[in-house]
């Protein structure tokens, strides 16, 4: 065991001294995580809604205030001249026009109209339309509740027409405000929780990019360790090691342990940055996360050993690692969510262990997966590790 640990420590020290390796292990993964995270949605989950208020009345202001409190809407106010151009280039998911006379129609109990401008069939526009309809419904309900309540109270007081209208005009604003506050505190509330990709939620933003780029560049980081093994074979270092008490099995185990440690440390760094900087909630279930980290390092280290055992030159290893890492990442959903692809693509992707590992990582982040939930991914990773390691051992040579 001490010889295995010594060999692994030697490989880690050589990697640490190679400044170029830090580019692939830390700098590039974080740069690509940032790029893809911003590309696929960045920070806010609110949908942009362009707004032009041509009414300006109290009921229109209530509607706008209700939309501003929504967790699904990000209002962007526009004047009449800027509204259409801003909608045309797709900067808003939809647009809302509040026409003149809206407040008066609501106050007098007549039918009020709102105009939604959108591209037909887009999911964002449909969600915003539903949100606007719900907010407008609350405004109208509050107005009518206030009006009916005041009318009923005045009828019981048996005031004359002139006095009744004066009293109604005086108390209606307070009744309207009270009704609006009551509508904002409904008797029944709905708690929305994230259901995760398995229930139709497509991961976006840094939930997509952070685990994806980690898997992508874990594969790239194998280049350094693999090249070191090829060089040691070419200059005879491996044969000289065999003249000591080091056995062949210990040599192979030491190389695998070095690759495992390298990829595991890389994961710790990237997960820490993802948690603290990008707000990706990796730590919802630490034991499940640890299992996925071990799975990824096992698969990566056994693949790295196989490539370094089969290939005979640095150039061939670099080219192969690039091709393999890019292909595996694309098929596994590291660059884009597999949920947007067809059944055939998803089936092919899930022939690879990295697709299962990514499902496990995103399940932990989005759905709070525990150890039982990620056990299938761990099992697939173990099967692949056994196969890759067995091939690597049979093809491993000292010169």
C-alpha cells in the first residue's frame, strides 16, 4: 500500500509543477462554466414582460404592482415608441398593453380589456399570459368586492341618493385598499417546488453548466497524467521501477490512484466554486454527492489508464483525449440538456456512465436526491470502471 501511495503522490507532485495543467484543471472549467451559465439563463428565472401603460389610473397601478410582486415576471416599462421595437428583436418573452380607460372600466363594473403581444405558441408567452390573467383577476375581484360591500352598507343605512353617492366616493378608496390587501393574503396558498428534469424541468443556467463542464474537463485533465505515463514508458522508468520491490499490480494501482486523486481534487475545487460563486446547491445531500464524485473519478481514472496503455505517443494521446472528451460530453448532456433531444439521442447518451452521473448530480441539485436515488448511476459507473480497468490491465505494458 505504501508503494501505491508513493507512486500516486509522485504523479500529483509532477502535475502540480506543470503550470500548463492548471489551465485545463481549473481555469478553463471555470471560464466555460461562466460562459455556458450566462448563455443558458444566467441569474434570474423571471420572464421579461415589456409594459406600456396608456391608462395610468389606480386600477392599472394595482395591476402593475401585482405583477411586480410576481416571482415569474420581470417588468420592463416602455413608452409607445419603444414598445414595438423592443418586442420585435426578442428581448421580451411577451408584451402587455394597458389601454386608456382600463381603470374606469374596472371601477364601473364594465368589461375591461388588456392586450398581450407575443409570438404564437411560445411557452414563455403562455406563462406570462397566465400570470397577467391571474393578476388582473385579483384586481377586478378586489374592485368588485369593495364596490359591492360599500353598496350593501349604504343600502342598510338608507341614505338619500346624493348623500349616498358622496359617502360612497369617500369610503370606496379605503374599501378598495382593504379588499386588495385581502386578495394578497388568500386563504389557500400554493407552494411550488422544483420537480427536476425527470418531471419535465429542463436544467438551465449554472445548474446545467457547472456539472457539465466539470465532467467535460475531468476528461481533459487526464492528458497530463496520461502523457507522464507514456513518457515513463519511453524513457524506461517503468522498467527500472520493476527492478525494485514494486510489483506490476502495485505500479498499475499507483497510476490509477494518482489519476483518481487528481480528478477528485479537481472536483472538490470546481464544486466549491460552483456552490459559493455560482449558487449551485451541490450540498443538498453530501453523501449522495460524494458517491457521484467517486463514480466520476473511478470512470475517468480507469479510462485514462486505458488510453495511456494503448497509445504510444503524446500526440496520439492528446488527440484521442480531445475526441473522447468532446464526444462523451456532448452525448452525456454536458453541453446541453438531454431533455431537449429526441428519445434515440437520450438512449445513446445513457449508454455512457457520464450521462448517469450528470443525472445524479443535477438530481441532487434540483430535486434533493439522496444516496438511494443515485445508486443506479453509481452501479453503471462501477460496471464501466470494471470494464475499462480490465482492458487497461490486459493492455498495460512496460515498454
